[in-house]
């Protein structure tokens, strides 16, 4: 107990509560004052099945907003560049959002545990709406880039807050089923985003890709907020370690810039990039030093230790990183080796992105019905490793490659719900937001690292003078199919190693019992 706690305790002890307030205390939700006071599992939910469905639908809609905005802008970028007569800075429209959303994920997760889910979901959606309006009204490119950063602050907060709210609504055993629904939302948003963005840019106005966020966000808030008052409260009011949060965000931004610019805008061994790497390491060490010395650090280092959390973080990060890395570079392989058009290459990504949703659904439903839920993720990641190894050592035909990617996607998809639920199940109720934010942060960093690593592998094998961003119509079209096949053997090999790492982590991760019924009627009704 610090000096502020002692002073507060003396002040409270000297006061007497009025009778009408004292009579209401037993009916108030429990708000924990210490981590040890928080039960590891939620009690029975006071919500009716209809209210659970309403909350989950609003959370799905909220998640759809964040997922859609990561893909809907891409196809409208050429139109935006022509209107503002600024093509050189177009990449910052995407980069600003990614930097902001990655940096604030752990911040929103921790603030969820301090100020509560309701205030943080309002904050995240408010920032997202404000950023969307500013993007739509932007008169020039600099304003649009700044507005996208503001939008990213809100979008980056949506993911951890939504996943934390789910933990308050359903038990750990049931939670995996709902994670599959959210995976499906990401799939739908990923498929619809480029199509909708292109339609708005060609037939209406590019600003519509931002205006569409307003009615969706308002509808999500209107559905969610009236029901959130009935959720049990487990957040713990305490002083916010702003210095630790700033150090963590600053180091994340620097490393994200290094991974984004390295090998493209700046050579990997250039003095500027090496200086950025050094500053990022210094900020990271400063954060660790501060976390060890602070009474209540922003992200307790002890939270990411133990027999569950580090393995869950690494398993989910490797699985998502491998999927994102292949999604970014597989179109090059399709266009050069199989001579597909850009649109056909996009369709070729469906087996990887879409089928992983089925793997997540299988894992989620298995988690709700069996005791040893971890086995499905172990089997899935091992199968994905084998599929990636086959792609590494062979040269499959197009249809065989699509089949292998489907098997690969199903396997790695099983890792997502198992890792999320295991991480949330391993910490106290008052720390679920913190660990969820840390998980999303680690996933984003691993995805960025994998994209940079896969790009570096291709550039190293194909030649440093090749630009991977130009597509088949540019420099890449001069590469022979045999050279691209040879280069992708290393990429597929790297994906194999990542999935093997995920499988090993799943094996080593402790399998703790999950509370909750074997099946929940609300989940069945929603699935139907």
C-alpha cells in the first residue's frame, strides 16, 4: 500500500455513510481495488440471451468499422492523389493509420482496466468518427494524413476494447465460438473493402469511404451503450502511468517506421535507419527500466511472463504474421509464375484469408465442447506447418497451390481463438484489457516484421534493384518464372518456420481449465 492508499483509507474510515446509500451498496457491481481482489473468472451474466445477442451484434458492427477502414482506402488512393496532385505522399495515408492504430492498442487495453469498457468504447468510436469526418472534409494531403492518424487512434482502440467486452459477456469456454464470428467479420471487411472503395471513388466521391463510417458507428453505439450498464464491472481505478505509456507508444512508432521504410525508402544499413533502430532500442530499454521501477507500471512485465502468456503471444503473432506476409506477396507469385491478372491474383488470396475463418470456427466450437481444447490448435498448426513445407520443397500447379493454401489457412486459423481465450483466461479479471491490448500490439508488430522480412528475402534473392511494389506491369514483369519460384521457396520456408514455432508454443503453453457450460443456447441461435 502506498502513501496515497493510506491517506485514502484514513479519510474513508473517519466518515459515516447515510442510511440510504449504505442500503444500496450490496446491489452495486463489484469494482476491485487490487489485482488480487479480482476473481479469475466472471460470474453468471445478468444479461438475457436477447441482450447478449444485441451486444454481440453491436460489437460485430464496431469491429467491422475498424476492419473495413484498413482495406477500403487502398483502391481510392489513385483518385485521391489525382485530386490533391500529390502522389509522392500517398503511402502516408495508409502508414499514418497503421502507426497510430498499432501504438495505441496497448494503451486502450490498459485504460479499459482503469476507466472501464464503456468509457473506452465511447472514446475509441468518438476518435474514429472525428477522424472520419476530418478525412472526408480534408482540403489537402497533409490534413488528410493527420486525420488518418486521428482515425487510427480510434481504430486501434476498437479491437482490444471489443475483445475485452466479450470477456465480460460470455464465459471463457463459450468465448472461442464468438471469436470465430469476429474472424468472419474481418474476412467480409477484407473482401468488401476494396470493392466498395473502388465503387465510391469511380461513381460517387472518394470522401464517401469516410462518410459511411458515421451511420455505422452511431448505430453501433446506439445498440451497445444501453446494455453495457448491466455488465459486471471489474476495472480497477488507479493512477495512470502515462510515462510508461508514452515510452511504449514512442518505441512502437519508431520500430513501425523502421519496418515500413527499411529496404524501400531507406537502405537497411543506411545511417538514418540505423539511428532509428538505435533510438527504438533505447526507448524500449527505457520502458523496461521504468516498468521495473514504477509501483504500478502501464504494462506490468510480470503480466507477460508465466506458462501461458508468452507462448500465447508468440503463437498468435507467428500465425497472423505468416498469413499477412503471404497475403502481401503472393500476388507477385501469381502474376509472374501463373500469369494471372491483378484481379485474378486477388481472388487467389481467398483460400488463404477466407478458409482461415473456418479453422477459427472449428477451434471455437471445439473449445466449447471438450476439456483438452488446446489439442485442436496443436493439430491445426502442425498441419499448417506441413502444408507450408510442401509448398517449400515442391513446385505445385495453381490448383494444387490453392489447395495447399486452404489447408494452411485452416490450420493457422485454429491458433487465433485458442490463443485469445487462453491469454484472457490466464490473468485476473482486472487485467484482461491490458493483456488483450498487449496481444493486439504484439500481433501488429509481428505482422509488420513479417512483411518486412519476406520483402527482404525476395529482394535478397531476386536482386536489390528490384521494386516489389510495381507489380507485374513494372520491373517485376522482367523476372523469369524460375527465379520467382526459387525466391518463394525461401518465403514459404520462412512461413514454415513461423508455423512450426506457433505449433511448439501451443504444445508448451499450459492448458488451464475454462469455466462455462458445454454449450450455450444463445451461441447456437446466433450461429443458426
